[in-house]
C-alpha cells in the first residue's frame, strides 16, 4: 500500500513538473552573454520578431506571407525580407521565394519587388550592400538541348526537360516596387566537363578548380531536388573591402567565393575584374572531390548553410564562419559551427595550389564535435560572431538559438515559442518552429537609433520562471547634444552644437543609401540640401565616443 502511494506521488510530481517546465522562450541566461536583442523570422509563420535578453517581445512584423527564406534587421532600421510569392513557374521547392521587401519598424512596406516568372524565381537568400543595392539568389530554367551542348551527360538528365540553373543578380531598388539589374553572374558560364570532347567546356576537371563540373555525381548530404537543382545555393554574403561574394553551395557541399568587381560582361568570361579571373570561382572549400583533387573521404562540409565573413572589429574579423549541418557525415550526423581562414595573397586573391586542394586542410575553430556539445539540424540554420566575442548558433530545424562564450560554455538559449504563428504555452512541447536564420544585436546597433525598444510580454503564454532582468536603453543617444532644424524656405538643415562636439552628419534615404556626409566641429553648422531630394529621409549624427542621433525629416 505504501509502495503504491509513493509511485502515485512520483507520477503526480513528474506530471506537475512537466506541465510547468521551461520548454520554450529563454531557457538559459548567464553572466557573459551579450545583453542584446535577437531577431528571427520562423519558416512556418508569416511574422518576424525581435525579443530582448529575457525573451520579452520588442517588435513584431506581420507580413501575411511566409519567408522565402532569409530576413535581416539592417543597420538603417529597416528589415530586408525574402518572401514566398504566388508561384508561377515549376520551382517546387521549400526554398522558393519570388519576392523581396524592405519594411520599416512599424510594418510599412518601403519597397518590394518580385522575381517570379515561368522561367525564373528568387530563392533562399539576399544580402543588402553598403550602396543600397541588393544581391539576390535566383533560379533560372535551362533546357535540355542547351545543357547537353554544355557537356551534361544525357543519361544523367532528370525526368523533366529542364534544370534549375543558378544566377546571382544585383538589384538597384527604384521607387516603391521596381528595380534595375545593374550586375549579374550565371553558373552556366563557368562549367567544366570530361564526358564528351565534342561538346563545350571539355577539359580535365582537376586542372580547372575555378570551374564547376557539370557532371558532378550526386553526393550523400540529403540533397534537395538534386536531379534538377544540382547546385542549390542557400546563402550569400558580400565583402566590401575585397569586393567579393561568398556563397554556400549545398549540393556539392562547398563554399565558393566570386569576384564582384567584374562587369556583367566580364562575369560571363574567365578574364577581368580585380583578380583577373572574370566570373570564375576564386576560392572553394569543403569538398575536394567536387573538382577531383581529393577523395570523398576527405570531405569537410555536409549540407552546410549560413556561410558569412566575420565583421570588422569582431574577434576573427575577415575569417569565414559556417554552420555545417553534418548531413551524411561518416558515422552519426551532427552539426558544427566552424571557422576557416582562406590562404590569401597581398591583394586579397586566393592561393591556388598547382595540384593540391585549396587550403586550409581543416577548420581552425569548431564547435559541436565534442560529446557534450552535440546538436543537429539537418536543414536551415546559421552562425554569427557577436560583438563581445561570443558565437550565436541557430539550430534552425529545431527552432533553438543559443550563444556560447570563448570557453565554449552555453550562456544564453532561446527556444522559439511558436507553432507557426500561434504562441505556445509554457510547459508544452513546441514544434513547427523551424527558423532559417537568427541574429543577435547589441543595444548600440545603429539600426535601433531613435526606435522605441520598450519590451512587452513574452511571445509564449505563461510566466518565464528564470530570474532575468535587462535594461532596454540606448545610452549613447544622450551623448549627442545638438539641436537640428530643417528650413524649407532655404532648403537647409541648421545644426546647433552647444558643446562644439566633433561629429559626422549624414543624410540617408529610405533604402539606407547615404546621400550626404558632412563633418561637424563648430557651434553652428548649415547643410545645404540638393533640390532633387524630396520626401522622407533620415538624419544620422555620430560622434567619435559612440554617440548616435537619428531623426526622420520630410524634405519639400
């Protein structure tokens, strides 16, 4: 009888504990984590969110469409988002998009544009460039006759009469819903094949690592639509200092670097640009067997996502951070965050060995391979180096975002508390919360200047039992003690600088493009506004000690 009572009490306690367990939202918060704001846009929902260090909601964008797949909060205070348009062509993939949009803090659409036809579709990712243009990944149909002429083995052709070729476009936003294509690159200009000497692009694959083998066999990393979509680019990043583009090529388990300094005409050739190689691959890493310079057993990347250059001023700046999903690894699948440092020459080009694979031989930093670090996301995901030297890892397929410090200790964790767009209740087992990318920002991130960061409730229903406090303020704004007035009659901006602070004044449009840049170091300063500038703009003033001031102005 007593034994029965004890078992009953045990199961009651277990059920009570599971009901009230911390199953979502912030589940770990420790000293040493970056006290900042985390941005995410779940794959199965139509919204994007920013939460603070304690998981309280700071802002929400309800867009009415699912992401397709990337979304970013930018340093101009706008959100860049890809979205799933109503599909026109045959690009049946979970990674399709079709639409791009810039959205302000109050959920107003600043600009939108669709690449969605019966032969072309944007997909996965886009990156906002410092000049206000946008680089976007695009699929384009290439038909059987052209592909076979380029050297594809006809016996390896898919069941349909076309394949999905990759194209990168640089868009210059125009107005509210238009764009100019100012640069482009296409993979079909950079093939090599050793199948048929009578077809184009014939050569020895290992002697041309700068080209992609059009007959590369399907590998083992759970490739997506690999019979049609045999490249499957899933990430893009841009490096202004080098004028280079970094892409993740999932279906050959590699990252590639391309030269953006070329003209569009040069990008279709093997010559030109800063690095003299036209649109050919400057650097590739992750799978030496893809260009016949190593065995499959030496493969390093397995279905990777989220490759990016680490920002200037951060620990390991200029190196490449990758979320290696780990699909098809020898043995058990597990994911890792990894950093590599490509061997470069003094001009920013890459050292290409005569017969060996591109270096380095291994990652110089890796997290996730030790027994107590094990995690796995078979798809989605990314990693981010944070301003304090910590690393954020977004385990995308499971909707888990966590931060580790330099000692590899987990110091913060957030489990996205959503079933699609529906908030979960604390204690439930959450699902349908997958997330392509997540990013964490410090409170002084420029995009927050002038915005209301007052937190609301948590997204999830129910109390967060963790003891967590976070003061949401941007103290740097108080350091800028200036009065700014726009005089429409003279079209001038008057700046009263009572402390005679040294500062930098800039005028920025809604696309984030800097139109004026003026130093300030006197008591009264007048900035003349060009007559062609009309409408809504932002004034940004920054001081050397980190002060930031932002004001919206209507020029007429």
